C-alpha cells in the first residue's frame, strides 16, 4: 500500500539521485565552465592532443581495471540483496505480492542495477577509446563526421559520466539502508548527501 510517507521518500530519492545527475550531466555538456566535469573535458582534450598513445593506453588500462572491479562488486551485491532479502517471492509474484517493507529493498536493487549497467557502459566507452586513440585522425574524422580529437574526448567523457553515475549509485544504495531505521532519517540523509555531492564532488 502506498502511503504519503512512502511517496515522499521515493520521490525525494529519485529526484535527488536521477534528477540531480540528469541536470549535472546536461550542464557539464552545455555549460562546461559551470561544472568541474565540464572543465575537465578541456584538460582531457589537451592530453589526447599530445598523442602519447602508450601513456594514454596505460592510463585507460588502470581505469578499466577499476571499473571492472566496481562492476563485479555491484553485481555481487545485487545478487546478495536479491537472494537474502526475502523479496524473491515479490519478484516472482509482482505486482500481486509487494509488501511495504520491501520498498527499501526494491530501491536498493534498482540503484545497484543502475550502477552495474553504468559500469558496463563505462567499460564500453573506455575500451573503444583505447583502440581508437591511435587510429588515423583523417580516417576517424571521415567516419564520424567530426574532428578526431572532439570524438575521442567525447568517448572519454561519456565513459566518465557512466562511471560517475555508477560510483554514486553505491553511495545512494547505502543511504537507502537508513530507511529501515526511520523513513524521515532516510529522506533527510538523501537530501544532505545530494547537497554534499553538489558542493564537494561535482
């Protein structure tokens, strides 16, 4: 049964997690000077312009290893939550069997699922960049219809956006556990963490 408290909790969480990041990624692309990630794009472009392919591939390898570890951790946590939380019956009989106490669990599952698929998307972009960084600039420009440096920078930033969403999904999934303590503690913590992210981790 949907109560007003539940609607407030879910609305606040989805607004803070998904709404904030939609706005953040939009601003980082359209108004790059207003976000750290947008300014990072210029630094990445200068690094790629140096065309030190061996160094770039080594750096990407380190990033790929980190993303692979986090993707593995997210899918293991996801499997653990589904297996040991008691929501398996809800998953089979959904939506006829959905208990109010399962809402936090479902929110955690959804958030970890977003993290996992975000890490997979980040791996795709970083792997693609590791192959194309040494490609012939003229050929790449003819294939993609844009300057090769712009295209490579865009690949890196897409991977970075996906990595950011996946990493923060871990943070927000931990916050959801406060729902078991008190629903209003969870709402307040969600808002406070989003403010912290917007100020210190942007």
